[in-house]
C-alpha cells in the first residue's frame, strides 16, 4: 500500500514539472517567403523610410507658457548639455584632505 501511495504522489508531482518543460519545434510551421513577398516587403520598407525623410524637423519650441516664465526656455539639447557641463565645472568642490570615516555595520547577520 505504501508503494502505491508513493507512486501516486510521484505521478502527481511530475505532472506540473512535465508541463513546464519547453516544447521545441525544429520544423517551422510557416513556409518561407516567396520572392514576390520579399520584394513587396522591401518596397514597403523603402516607402516607409522615404516618408520619414519627408517629416520636417521641429525648429522652434511650441511652448504656450513660454512667455509666463521668468527664465527663457532652453534653445536646444546641445546648448543644454553645454550649459550643464559649465555648471558642473563651476560647482566642483576641492577634495577633502581628511581621512574617510570607516564604515560601520548597521545590521545583523544572525537570523
């Protein structure tokens, strides 16, 4: 009777484990594309890329609250990066000459 229970228990535990195993299909279900389909895809890709080139670049900011601020809005990303670098250079503090404090442990390793 114990053997029957052990066998049933193992069978119940192996069911979900078997379901989690990946099912690999080495033969694809869909056939490869025909030359006409490949040409159609290439034409579609070319048309999409050409349509992206026709989109104009945004020259000015469309900020409706721009006149309400005391600071003028940033002109471009390049100017913002340059001004940020200039601010970082101006605010660099000299290194402290004192020795660093040793780190203290705040937790316990016992459970």
